[in-house]
């Protein structure tokens, strides 16, 4: 009897739980049915229809100022520096930029002049002695012919003549050496006063007043104020159609050389304020042709591919494109997008539209 009572109580509990669960499900469904559906709002975006036009694209690059006429003035002889221009000073062609003391050099010049004069006197005396020896030798030959002189005397005079000739040749060689040294000294003296060969500015000073200048070492360098040009180095796959500097466009001339696998170009610019070695900001023209120019906000990069979003009713449809060129001004693609209405928005908005959210246009 007790067993049936327990079974009946268990069944009653199960029935109550099932009834309660059914009522709870119905109540939840009724609540969900009465909850209002969330309203879907469209994303407001700007659109455009690209038109074909002449497009010029450019990218920022640093250019290096160069000048083929810049010079470095070097000392030709050792001496104390008596005068030298300071870095930054402007100079004209022919201006004195440095002076070197010539006291030692002038003393050497005077000594060489004295040696040359003494050697010339020695040469004159040697010539006269040789003439006399030859005359005596001719008389001895005649006497030897009539047995009035010995063979030994004849040979001794011949030896004296040979020695006199050798002495004369030695003196002439010494004179030539002294004259060459004097010419060298005079040439060095011509570099005692250094003048600027160009109009420009003293770019760098390598010695100071009172220092000893050494041969072959530069004293100062002068940068020309004219004929400056800009050197631009670009990757070999970049097309270069020109250079923009200070609001002007300049032609880029390819040079026959490269630097670290970068192609080098030269632009002859008109700016006397430039100094060699200076780095200046420029824009290199990388595209110059008829095309459709798209703003950066009109393209979306996703998973290594590029897309534009074309307006299709209340939605945006992605269209894959291929970038042909890009620059600070925008992007040029290979596909012809004439007549298509494109969405222009930030990447996060474009991604939302890709998910199927409606759009509302603001035509621009």
C-alpha cells in the first residue's frame, strides 16, 4: 500500500513540473511576441561618380642638394696661415679667402737664385778651360806628328779634355736642377694668396688662423651660389615624370648610376639659397596621364585585395579593382568606373556596408 502511495506522489510531482514548464514557455513566447522589433537605421554616406580627367599623382621624397662647381682650396706648400675666411661668409669670384706666410719659401727662392748665378759663372769658366785644353791638344797633335811630343802627353791631354767635358755636363745638370727648383718655388709662391674661383659661400673651414698649412690638405671649401641641382634616389620600379619644388615643376634627368640599388635622378632648380649637402622636401610626380582619380576613402583593402563599393539601390555592392598608381592626391585603378556611383567613407563604414547594412546617400 505504501509503495503505491509513493508512486502516486512521484507521478503527481512530475505532472506538476511539466505543467509549470509548459506555462513558462507560453509566457516567454507571449513576452517576446509583445516586444517591438528593433528598427534598422541606414548608414549615411557620401557618394561620387568619378569622371575622367588629366591626373597628376605625386609622392613626398627627400632630395640632396648638389653642385658640380663647388671647390675645395688646398695648400701647395707648408706655411703659417696669416688670413682665412670664416665659414658662412659670402665670397665673390677673385676675393682673397686665405693667405699663407712665405718667409721660408722666399728664403729658399733667394738661395736658389744665388746658386744659379754661381753655377752659371762656373759653367762659363769650365767652357773657357775646355776651349784652352782643345787648343793645346791641337798643337800637341801637330808636334806629335813630327815627333816633337810624346804619346803619353797626347793621351794625358785627351783625358783632361774628357774630364773637362764631364765637368761641364755636370754643371749644366746642376743648373737645370736649380732652375727647376726655382720654377717650383715660384709656382708655390703663386699659391700664397688663395682666391675664390666662384661666387658662393664658405661652406666649411678646415684650418684656423695661425695654424700650419700642409701641402695637399684643404683649407676651406666654397659652395657655389649658382648651378645647384637636386639629387633624388628612387626605387627602380617607380616611374618619375618630374619633380615639384617650391611650387614649381622641374624635369628629372636620369643619371648613369645607382646608389644602394636606387636609381638616381637630377633636377636643375633655380634656388641660390640651397647649400650642397642640404636635404630638402620635394614631391616626385609618379603619374601623369588621363585617368579616373579616386579618393583614398573610396577604396577598401581587405585580405590582400582592393575593392570599391558600388551603390546598388539601398545597399553597396563590392567590386574588386586593381591599383595602377597612387600618390598624395589619391588612387588610379586599372578598371573603367565611368558612370558608376561609388561610396566614399572611412574603412569602418565600408566594412559595415559590406555586412548588408542599408545606406543613405549624400551625393558629393
